[in-house]
């Protein structure tokens, strides 16, 4: 995929051209009777089957016409089945291969699975078990193919940095990142959002999409810098500037010259450092601690915070003039609970990434599991989701992540949200109940119609109709930030009334 291209809308999930009933299955076994027996029974079950005596013959045919699944004997006249397995997986990593052997050693089975085998069977082969395994492997393969097409439509790639989601909020974030990159603007960016919403990913994407991508990207967490060393770390110091300054040191702003510096948790920066940062933003110059000469650098400043900076300014904890210098291009990242439609693509992205990191086969998430994940509130946002999935992959070897594998708090959250409403003996006024629920949803969503519609389980257009029907539209709270409760660009914000 082009590293600077915005992904198109996701295509609908489709079935592969070949159905499971006529899938092509290759059988490689040097025992003719076993080979013919397997081919015959596979054909009886409407598979297109072909047998091979050697691994070489198998590979030659596979190069001309790939199979959907391979049954591969461990002992072959021209080599080890494990070696041929590795060659097949190198040609097609997603190919399901079932190993067969009369030598049912645990070590051999483990080696086969580690090399990418879908399963391992002992001779004599139990036919019902084999047919069930073949069907399951092909179903898994079909689902993975569908998921690949699904994934492609819900990712934005920015030169190695991946943004994932399908909500309108995430699309707007991706579009704004692209707009910032295309214009190459040096304007400061302030990313706001709860902890774990992906502020660092957005910052890296801004750098990767822009003209500075070949230059340094330096990330600084303002919460971990000691108050007395913040200025020295950011702007450097001269030898003898303080007791331990035995030699001159370049600061992070100097090291980031030509590139981007990302100041994470900017709301926790001490007041003296805030003053020096403000001076740099206004002049593009600074002095090292203890220095007497000005240093000029070209740095794009991107900041992020999970604090309410408006309150911090009102309380005197954060400089008002610095806040306005930083908030030139604001980006608001909604908490995951407000855009649960992004949980499914995020889950698949994290599983792909984690399986690659752990060098384990790709796992499938059962639809029921995804449903429970979408009902959980995720107080730790996307970071918590990734941690839960990492723990599941580490502690379980199941090919499919089932609902019972999830932590109790996630399973119980799903049950808690399945409410049952009991009709009172005297009946109810349905219109009145509907009006009250709409008013509550609008209040909870701070007037954002998209968010309120999600709370009610209806479309935005349906909510608009209901608001007009009951004369509630005038009671809506302040103007919405965007069509889906996420980010509004500066141009769009000016257009709201």
C-alpha cells in the first residue's frame, strides 16, 4: 500500500471464488494405497483432490496451480515433510497444511506446528476426524481472507505508522493528518484525549505524513522529567551551568532540528519551562541553560495532554498565552467507549501485530467475543484493549478467541447491559417514554446527535426525525463538534453556530 495514501472505504465482505465444497486439496504421501484412499474420500465429499508421491512433485504442481489445503506426510522419499512444509509456507503463509505421520512423537508434532502446520495427525488416519479438520481449516482460511479484505478498508498507513478505525471520528482524524502533511504546515498541534486513546500514534502519523519524515522524531513525556532538569533536557546546558554540568550538552530541541518534537502530557510541564517554550514558539530561538548566545532551530512542535487545559489555565496551573500558542491546530481523540464501532478493526489490528511480534499463528476472534468487547466501557481505551489481547495470546493457544476466554469484568459488562424492561400493570405512554429517553440521551451526549443516536441504538436521521416530531430540536445542547462526536477541523469549527 502506498505509505501516504488514505485507505478507501471498506469493500463488503465477500466469499472466495472457490467454495469449500470444491476446494482444491493436495495429498502428498509415498504410500500409494493411503494416498489413493485419501484422494477418493475427499472427492466423495466434493473436494478437488490430487495425490503426489514425492514432495518435489507436490511443489512443482503447486507452483503451477496452488491448492487451498495440503495433506503432507512427514516421511517422504525425497526429504522430510517438515522441509517441504517450510517451502510451502514461504510460498503462501496462509496455506493450511495438515501433517500426517506414523511416527506420532510429541516433539515432531510441536516442530510441525511451529513451522506453520494447521494440525498433526497420526496414522492410521481417522477419516471423520480428517474430514472435520479439513472443513475447519478451509473455514478458517475463508474467514481470514474476508478479514484481510475488511482490514484493508479500515486502516490508514502513514509511512509505517498505522491508524485504525471505521468511525466518522477516526476518518476525520486521518483526513486532518493528511491535510497537515500535504500543506507541510509548521503550525503547532495540540492533541487532546484520555490516556490510552492513541495520542502518540497520531503525533507519529503527523510526522510520518509530512515533509519532515526523514528527519528526527523525538518524543518527550513531560511527567517523567524532574522539575529542576526540564529546561536542561529540552534546551541543553553549557559546561558549569550547575553543579553536575561538567560539559556542554545539546538539548532535545537541538537534536530534533529539522524534524518534530512531541511533548506528551504538556499540561504537566513546570511553569519556568512553559515560559521558555513560549519564548521559543514566538522567536524560534532559545539559549542553553547557562548560555549567552541564541540558538535557532527549525522544529515542528506537536503536543498532547489528557488534562483539561482550559481548567488548568483558569486555575493558574498553565499559562494562557502558551495554551493559545499550542492550540493552533486542535485534535480531539474521543474515548473508545464513544466510538465502539472501532473496537472490531482495532482488535484485528492488535492481534495481527501481536502475533507477528510473538511469532505465533494468526488467531481468529469469534463474533460473540467481538460483541462483548464492544459492550465493555474500556476505561483504559485502546491501550487497555491491546493489553487484554496480549494477555490472551500469551496465556492461551486456542486458534479462536472465544467469549469464555475474556476476563470476568468484560464478560460481566456484556451481561449487565442486556436490560429487561417490564411493562407496568397500568401500561405506559410510549410517546412520553420515548421523549424522556431522547432528552436523557441528548443531555448525556452534550447535544451531539450522533453520540445520542448511538446511545439510543438508532440512526442519526431517525433521531433528527424524533426530535422534530416531539419539538425537542430547539432544546439540543451546543453545536456538535462533528458528524460523529469526534474531531472538527479548524475550518469546520468556524462554520458552526
